[in-house]
C-alpha cells in the first residue's frame, strides 16, 4: 500500500465520521434507520354539488393541521388537481382554500402527514386575546354564572377547572349552590346548549377558553369532527369534551383543525354534501421525520442539510447520491471480483434505470433491445455506413424500440414498460455496437459472457442502491461521500488478485 | 477458502491484473510514452531510427478524402496488410495475399471487393478499432512470409513471438500460433495457441489455448514442445532495445520471423496481457522480482541485459 494514498483515505474517513459523529452526538441524529416515529396520516375528502349557473366560481375552505408544539406537519398534498389550492393562515388557524371553476361538481381530496413528538413539547404558549371570546348571555345570566363559580374561588386553577367541567353532568362540588341559582342555570343550559353554557361558566371564572374542532387520534373514518373545549390553567391547556364535560387524559392525542366557531368546512358557490376524514397510523422512518428538526434548526450542519432544499430538488439528490454507491460497487465488482462488462459505467446507468422499470422488466427490455439491435446491426453491416451515421441510426432504433415498448405498456397498463424512456439510450446503442464487434472478433460466447457480466453487475448494483435505509442514510449524511472517496482510494490501491483470476490461473496455482 | 486460493497464486508467483496495472504499468510506463507504442506508425518511425527492422511501409491513409487513392499508391503490389495505426488486440487487420479481377483475396481465401476495402478503411479512419475511439489512420504495409519453423504448428496466418520486457530485460516469452478458430490470427483471446519459450535455450515449451493447457496443435496435431526458435538471441536483443527506444519499463514486444528478412518488430504493447504466464506454466512475479535484484551494471547495455536473461531464465532441463 502506498503511504500517501493510505493517509489520504484515512483523512477522508476522519472527515466523514467526525461530521457524522457531530450530527449524532451534538445534534441528536438517529443512528439507526429502523427506528420508527409516531406518524399519522390524515386524508380529507370533500364532496359538493354545484349550485346555480354554470361557470360560477366555487370556493371551498377547510381547516387544516398545522405545525405546533409537539406536532409537525411533515408533508401535505393537494390531490384535487383542477382547483387552485392555497394555504391561508387565519388567526390561530391554517385554512386551505380551494378555488376555481370546475367543469362539474365533485370531490377534492387532501392528504397530510403529521408527526407527533411529545418529547419535543415546547413550553405551551399562554393564550392570546383570541382566547377570550365575547361574553355570551345577558347581564342577569352573567351574574348567575359568576355567583355559581365564586364558591370555588379558593380552589387551585386545575381543580376549579375540574369542578366546572363536572357541572355539565349536573355534579356540583361542595359547597352546593342554592336551589334558585341552580334552577336559573338549568334554564341557561337549555337555552344555549351544553357547550356554550360551559364556555359561559369558564369565562365567568376568568379562564381563557378556546372552542376546538379536530380529531382525537385513533384510526377512524369520520364525517363529523370531534369538538372540544380547551381552557388555560395558567400552566397549560386542558381539553374537555364539550358534550359530557369529560377531561381528556394526557395520553390522548388530539389533532386540532380549527379554533373558534367557524365551521370546519365551508363551500361557497356550491352545496356541501359530505366530508370524510380518515385517520391512519403510519410508520415513517425516523430519519425522514428529521426533516422537521432540521428545517427549523439554526445549527450549522442542520442548515447545511439536503433537507433544506426544495422538494423537487431533493428528489434529484436522492438519485444523485446513489451514483457514488453504484460506482463503488462497479469498482469492487470489476477490480476485486473481475466481472467483464461493456463499458465501465454502463451498469450503473442501467441500475439507476431499473429503479423505474423494475429489475426483471429492466433486464428483459435490456436483453430485448440489445438482441433486436444486434440483428439490425448485422443487417445494416453490408450497407457500409460511416461510423457516426451508423451509431446515430442505432440510437434512433433504440428510441423507436422505447416508443413501441411505451405504447405496448400503455395499451396493457404496464407502467414498467412506459418507464422505459429512462434507460440510458446512448449507452444501449453503444452496447449494441460493441456487442456486434465482440461477436465478430471474439465469438458469440465471449460476447454473451460480457453481456451477462454487465447484466449481473447492473442487477447487483440495483439491489444495493434499492436498500432504502442506505439511500436515506446518504441523504441524511451526505458526508458519507467522503467515506466513499476514502474507500475508492483504498480500492485503487488494491493490487491483489481478482476472484476471477483464481479460475484463470488455476493451472498455475495448483503447482507449488 | 478464497484466501488460500490467493495465497497459492501468490506462492506460484502469478502476476494478477491489479498488480500489473498498479505496480508495473503505472510505475514504469510513463503516460507520455504511451503514444509511441499505441500508434504503430510512430513505433515504426522510432524503430527505423534505432535500426530495428520492421515490415516495409507502403502507404498511409489519413483522411476520408484519400481513401480513393489507396489503390494508386499500391501500384501493382499483389499482397499487403491493412491495419489501423492505433488498433488493439489485432482487431481491424486484413491480410491480402492476392488480387484477382479487381478483387482482393484475403489470407483465408475470401474474396473482398474494392468497396469493402474502402468501407473498412473508412471504419479505421473513424476510429472504430482504435483504443480510445479516436480518429485513426490506416496503415498499409508489407505482408510477412513466415519462416517455416512453426509451419507444422500453424493453421494459416502468421505466428508471432511475444516477449515481456521488464526494465530492459526479457522476462518471459511465448510464441502465438494461429488456429482455425482464431481465423489465422495470432491473438490468444480469439483462440490462438500460446506456447511458452525457454528464454535460456530458445526452445518451445508446452502450450495453452483459452485457459487450458495443451501439448499438441489443435488443428495440425503436431507436438508443440522443443521447437528451436531461430534468431533467438537477436530477438532477445531487439526486445531489450525496445525499452531504450520507448522508455517503457514494462513492455510487450511482438516479433515475427520473416522467411527472407529474419525477425521483424511488429508492434509494442504498453499493457501486455497475462496469458503468457499460462503458456509458460509459470508466474511472472518471481522473474520480475529477480530482475529487481539484478546487479546494477547489467542494466548498462541491451546486450548485457539480454545475456543476463539467457543466463538466469533457463528452464531446468527435464
């Protein structure tokens, strides 16, 4: 081993692993890609019917989940297509507004992925002015309410809250109120309904209050949101069920969608028929969810993370980062194992293309195109075309073959065939030419062996880059590229035998 | 298991591809010297300067526009060889032995039309046979009439002698004999037979075809062993001088023996293959290491180096 290369490799490893170490120990990145986070998927479908004349603008508004302490919206997607979708923060709420002029009434759907992270609960924010709703009821009713709660003035806030909540069920904590007040109160309750009456009572005791629509997080499908009341004890928000006054225990996770009295979903210019929400628990690799922390962090390496670039560019990098893994594989398979291949990097490009076509379809298409291309190449050999037009002819043939494959795919609904356009066509054309020359010069068996070698290397590389955690690992820790460079330096210094040479020099190895 | 296999290869002194590339080619062959051997025209000019005999050069086609003029340049030569200047592995070479009715007869008796020859030259110029796919030149040179010493163990074509030269010292040698399968070409990867040569005595050893050992020529059935190679010392000397000529420390020297002109330098190779080890039933590594330990003064002249090789690389008589 040459010293400078070794030291350089060690330096690369040090850079890679110290950066990773920093992320793991100082920034708390997870090391194992298998740990799962608590993630909920919310799907909302809104069905409506257009009213009035055609061509009338429709506007659908719906409360959507938003990131807040202990809860992060990792991803949200509008799947309706024809309507324009905008997010509109309104007070405490995040409103999704769909507007447009749909051909026919119908349905829109929306999906969000919400990550719960109770450990990362920030200190809850004290309520703002919006939590002091306008006083409900007339003066005399106010006085009755105040008289009822005054008797618990000496209680601590959480206890007082429990005492007030219990009144929904008609339970009055000692000392009991006098009968007259009680009678007046049940009249008020009847007049305003249990929920509003509870708000009146809470406001009379000077608790900041919010009315909330949203969901208790259990796997379910619902057409109506859950409603609850949140009251601020001075330290935190307590949530009770509006109808029963039952306090939600802390173990229950709530997903608020709308604060206040506004209906959760409204449609103008159309008639709302039905809304269906479905909640499902999902497993999401913890690393992906780290996007949350990274996006808000001010730490250097958090800000310099690939998670901070826009989504469509992230996709590109997810693929780009696979290339170094691929070329590392090629180096190993060629220099240590000794596979024969057409061109050095052709198998990497094939492997990347297999991601869209799948392995068996990809290999099948590869074999098919090369075989037909070879026959074509034989056919045009006697025409004596000059090199460049000849290769261009082959490229055109390959594109033609792709087109036919895609059309067949669309006819039979086979997506794998339609993805054929992602195969590296220039490389395929060169492979046809090389295959032809190899058959001519060294015989079909050598050519077939080389083709099989290329296919095997492409398949192995594909299998490796398809390992999801590996992919994600490189995305989270792009500094691993340094480690790859280090490994390549070491590989470049490997002067030992190749596995294939055991066979090749068998005659020599047997003797002493 | 694998490690044990590796160890037994190491023990046999086998030189592997990775080690050849890293420790011999990259270390002893300067990149700037590669064009001297990759381009057969340059090699030819250089040989001329050093007084090393090569097949006579008839004509060079450098541009597509000159293709039509190749026949005029041939005058009335009946036989010639057409080859790419930068070709590798014997690809793109056509041997013409006769001309009949405006057509050309190849070594194997196939008739080729003028248009086909032009098409072939055009291919050569486009670089289809060249090592890096670069534009190339087509070389037309004299046909070799092989000395009949290997006549009984050759199926058509021209046998050639390959000598591996390390730091100017011939380290291992073999003769490559065309077979029916190799289509008269002396390339091992096409199925030609490689037969080791005892450097000390100038006599052939056993042979190899593909990866298997053989003792008789597959087509003629004649024994391969103990053929005395003529002009052996002269060939070793040419090989030794090739290093001075090119500055390449690890070199494959290809020679042919012409009936009339004796040994001629055909081409040089800066990345010679490893098959020669199988033809000699011997690993190269041991000899390369012996050369590294050789006394300094023998490196002073090609004559001393060739003599040192004869002295040190003789096979034990069996």
